[in-house]
C-alpha cells in the first residue's frame, strides 16, 4: 500500500480483528478461559477482559487523559480495570467483547475522515487516527497471546493492516528518539502486502518505501516481527535462529531493533 491509510480502512481493520477474536474464543470450553498466558498474572479471561475494558473506556472517555500521556501510564491504568471484568462468567465476557467491540467501532466511525489526520501527538503516532488504529494492533497481538496459551501457532494471514500500523508507529515514535545518530535502516515484512519502510536516524525520520542502499536492511515474517516489537519475543533470537535477516551493518540493525517496542 502506497496511499495514506484511510478512516474506513482503519475502522474495517478494528472490526475484523474483533471478529477474529470472537471466532477464536466462542468455541472454547469455559475451563479454557482459565488457561494462563505468558503475560504475568493474566489468563485467557484477563486478556478478554482487557480488550473489553479498553473499548468501554474509549467509548465513555474514561481513559481519555491517560491515553494521550505515556505507554507506561496507560498500561498501569489497564491493569487496574481488568480484574472486575475478568471475574465474570465466560458468557458475559463473550457478550462484552461483541457489544463493546461494536460500540467502539461505531464510535470510531462517527469521527469525520479529516479528524483521523489531525495532528495529535500520542504514544503511538502523531495523528488522532493512530489512536484508533492501535486498537487493531493491540487486539491482534493479544489474540496471539491467547493462541500461544492454547498451544496454537501465530496467525500468518491478514496481518497487513497491523503490520502497516507498526511500521508507521515506529517511524513516528521510535525513530525520532534516535535523532542525531547516523545510519539508515530498511525494514520489510515478509508474507504481507505491506510496503517496506526506511528510517533515517540522523534527522529522526521515517518514510514509506524501500531503500536498497540503506546501511542495514532487515527482513522478517510479518507475524514474527510484530510479536517481537510487542515484546513477546527477542529480536536477537529471531536473528540468531535465522527467522530474521539483517543485511549490511548488522550491528546498526541490532542496535536499532533494541529500541523498538510498541505495546
């Protein structure tokens, strides 16, 4: 994709991710909701509760202040909201996921398309649209948390929108912190129809498009790169196991990846 992502594409992605989560959870036996995940203290039911509470707070405005502050403060707020919902019966969790997912999507659809492009600095990007788009990314990552807990592999299809969000978020939030350093890095996600991104550390800027002359060129399966960026797997392990290639200046590439964390 070389065109700017639109409001309709973002809302469609948010809806699709919730449908996929419900399709995963509805056939489960209720006892499987008590399966521990790799997230400390969170079972499948806590992950489901998290998705509900974030949707609910976004619609009601309960998390408006913390949402635009910092990732750390937002995570602390999320942790406090989960227990009450997680204690509910499985049927309530499924109804809540469906009901609040629909409400959030309708809420996101109320904003005019132009508002998605309004410059609003936030932990995930520079526009209001990134604050909506992150819901699709967050949902995809947490669904993989559930799948891993249930002994299922990561999804390797329909990751284009999530991958594109991640590359854009890296360019808007991670790379500016490297301003003043030297080097260019190209990142491409394999197995997803997403354009590569090139990040130039000196000006602290990123752009959509490949650069075969970049100092370091990083390529990895989309799902593997996303889960590593979300802190689930070490980037170094992906490289050491041959699941991620770093061509050119490997030291620069690994140093750059050490800074990449989007949660």
